[in-house]
């Protein structure tokens, strides 16, 4: 039976992401500023889907919950 796997990430702005999951991503993040939509696309690689997004307008942080179905 398949189950859902979840991950949380925070987008703080063009050059700030949480956490840097791999060295490839860290290198990419240092070289290029990412808009939120681009960052979401990057996070969805590997079968992840956006499950929930919450924006804090005071801090300008965007909290995201992703999920994917695993066997």
C-alpha cells in the first residue's frame, strides 16, 4: 500500500532557501536568484507536489508543505 511522504521548505526571498538539500542545489542557488515559482518547480522535482502554502506578509517568508506518494 502506498503512503504519503512530506517535506517542509521555506522560501525567504530571491537568494535564500531552506534547507539546501544537495550540493548541486546549493551551487545553483548561489549562482542564480530564483523567483518563488521557479523555486517551487525546483522543489517539485522527483515527484513532489505542492500540498500547502502559507505566506507571512510581515516577514515576507513563504512556508510550503510538499508531498509525494511512495510505495
